[in-house]
């Protein structure tokens, strides 16, 4: 009987791990080549992985909600001969042994490995948590004492990082650093290093439910968003500048051409690509907005990749990225915006679709809001919120004198990282975006 190892494939640049969200086949089931075998989630994108062989599924090395690294063997398929399906008890025991041994890097000393695997507790720990605990010399008693925020009280990566950072503050533990992964609502946790500790002594309040209250567990995406937002506020001192822009010419032009464009291209012409075009022009004028911070170094980005925050039917948020937006004309931006927005709502985004963003725009006007204070999408340093377009009375200056008229106006809210973007740069940038919007060519052809 030949056994084929099914490994977690590489699913995009900088993607190093994935969460098993659902097995589509049970042990003992027949599996055909390219038939969906398992559902996994990387960052905020869900994918079905097809089988790389035909045969019978005899082992599942990771179960639902466990994290696997790229290259890990997640299943074994027997390609010929009869298979004896292992009993439930034997599968559980086999899994325990594998988690206690194969998940720990070979570079870890035998004493540390023994220290973690010989825990007297029956509590489950993921391979990633065990690996971190072993690297950092966390004893089994300490590990058992960590309060877990995961499902059924499981200790997550963030739980153990928080434990380590608190222990570091007392001078009793080594620093820990993790390689950052991308995302544009990207879900990196704060990097804790010596001399740059991001944690504080502030603790979340313990909230007790009252009789009649409904308790709703966060779904996976909401947990990732929550982690990312908290991390961003820890990392970057946020400052927000506001500008009001007169977009009457844009509104009138769009009303004039949108029907013909829809008939010709089969797509809607929204305001979003027009705003993105103005943002790209302003980034070219102020390239230090298009940067990231790494320690004491500033990384000035060559590419202009615009992330656009998109609300999902579930109420969650995802940020697909328009790559090299400066190389697209208005027609190209329109098609990219529509394609990414539709794929996001239909859960068809690929991992690379939400990676590599250098600047993000979010449209709070969609919900009727006139302005907002957006949180920076790390590792970027700025984000622009677009308010609702409203008809307002305004003073109009003409050679014959000033008069009051009805104009279409909107607020632009620009949040930026005050470590590297001062008020002058942050304010001038958003003013320049408004200038490009107000100077829009009404004779523009698309």
C-alpha cells in the first residue's frame, strides 16, 4: 500500500500558516484526484484545497481550528490496497503523540521538549503554542496557568505572546520576536522585542453577563480584525486631519456618463475609482505617505498599491488591494474596483488579493457617515476615510461677486502615524487629494 503525504501548499507571498476550518472528507472515505479535501483559512481568505492523489484518506494530522505551517503534512492518502480505519481512541492517542513530538523544532534542546510534552494537564495545546513555549523555556506549570482566549479556553498565539511580554516586563524572560506576515486588514500581532515592548499593564475588564443577556462568540474573522485594530493603536500614535472637498463637478460628470458606461462595459461606474485616482496622484506628489516603519528605519515603497476596505454581508471587513494603481487609468481602476469588491462579497478572493497594500482608503459615506477616524492598516502609515456626499449651501465666488448656491460636498478624514508623518505632511496630503477632486476635468472620457 502506497501512502501519499498531503502537505499544506504555499498560498501566496508571505503566507506562512493556515487554519484548518473544515475537513470535507472523513477517515476511510474515498478521495479522487483534485477533489476538494479540506477548507483552510489564511489571514481572512478561505480556500478549498484539492487532493493531490486518488485513494483512501487514512490520516488527518490536523483537526478543525488547528494551525498548520506551510509544508506541514496535513493528511495521508493510501493509493492502493485495503485500509483499516483506526478506532477513535487510537486516532486520539496518535494525534497526542504527534503533537507532543513532531511539532517541536529539532533545534530545541531535549530538556525543553521534555518539559512541555510531560505536562500533567490534559489541556490541548496547538503545535504553534507548544513550539513557542519550548523556545521561550515556559514550564508546563506556567503553560497550564495561562488563561486561554480561544475556543473552549484554548491558549492562542496571542495569549502566549501576552504572557511572555508581561514576564519580560518583570525581567524574568527572554524577548520574543516573530516574523511579520502581510495583510491589509493583515493580521500581524505586535512584535515584542527588547527596547520596543508594545504591551502595557492595562488589562481587559472582566465582564459578567446579566440574566437574559445573549452571549455571541466572535467568528474567526472578527477575532482577526479585533487583534489587528488593537495592535495598530498600540504601534502607531494616530493623528487625524480633515478637509472638505467640493465634488459637484464629479457628481455631475458621473451622472452624465454612467449609463453609457454601463451599456458599453457592463459594469457600474462608482465614485470609488475616481477617488482612488486622486489619491494616487497625491501619493506621487507626497511619496513619504507611501512608507512603512521597521524599527528605526523608514521603508519608502516603490509600488503604489491601494487597499480598499470592503464591507461583507456578514458585517465584517476585508481589504482587497489594487496593485500598481498608478499604472491604471480611470477605466482600469473601475474594473479592478468592481472585480475585487464582487470577489470579496462572494468569498472568492485569493490570498494575494489582500496582500501588499501600501495605502488604504475606506468609504464611511456608504453608511451615511459624514466623516470618521479610521485606524491605520499596519504596516502602512496612513489611511483615508471618505465621507458621504451631501448637498449643502455654499458661498460661490465669481467675477461678478459672491453668491449662495447648492454644491455637492464631502469630508475627507486622513489618519496617519505621527511617528513618521507630521501634521504638515498629513494635512498637505489630504488637501492635495481634495484639490485633485475639485479640479476634476468634466470633459474626461472613460
